[in-house]
C-alpha cells in the first residue's frame, strides 16, 4: 500500500518490549488447554456417526474453533497452531507423530482425544511464544 503524502494522521510506531519470556500468570497451561480441546471435540462430535464426506471439513472447523477459544481464554503473546485428525474405527490402530523446534522453557503443546464407536478424533494445539 502506498501512503498518501497529504495525510494529516501521524503514523504510530510501536516499540518492541524485548520481553523474552511470559509472566507466570500468562504461561501456557497444558491442562486448561486440553480441557478446551476436549470440549470442542466432544460438543461437535457427540452423537455423530463416521461419514467421510461430512467430516472432510469438520477437522478444519474444529481446529479454528480451538484456536478462537484458546485466544479468548486470555493466552497472549503466543502463535497458535491447531489441527484435528479424525479417523474411522475399523479395527486398525493409528499413530500421530510430530516434531517441533522450539524453546522448551516457554513453548508448549496440548492434545486431547475423543472416541466414539465409529471414529476417533485427536485435537492438538501448539503454542510458540513470541515477543
């Protein structure tokens, strides 16, 4: 975008706080986030049967809802990555694996699993602190 050279509104310049770690009250609490994730999974998937067509976009919608609820809980200064995997229960096992490059002092994750007779869903949220 180009600036209007006749603008009378001064540009606001924010200074970096140089805050390298969160306050104790603002730290990521995996237990609280896990409850949020499970709540979203359970409320969305309760009484549903597995249907690949219907579940195609449901994982993305639940991941967005998890991020919104975590942000609304007051978690600030974190970049959030959420995802939900839904798999059909047909007598086979499955494993989810992830790797992250982060600072273990301030970055964290939480996950929760919801299971029904016809499917299992795993929701995960990664929180990466930024200044």
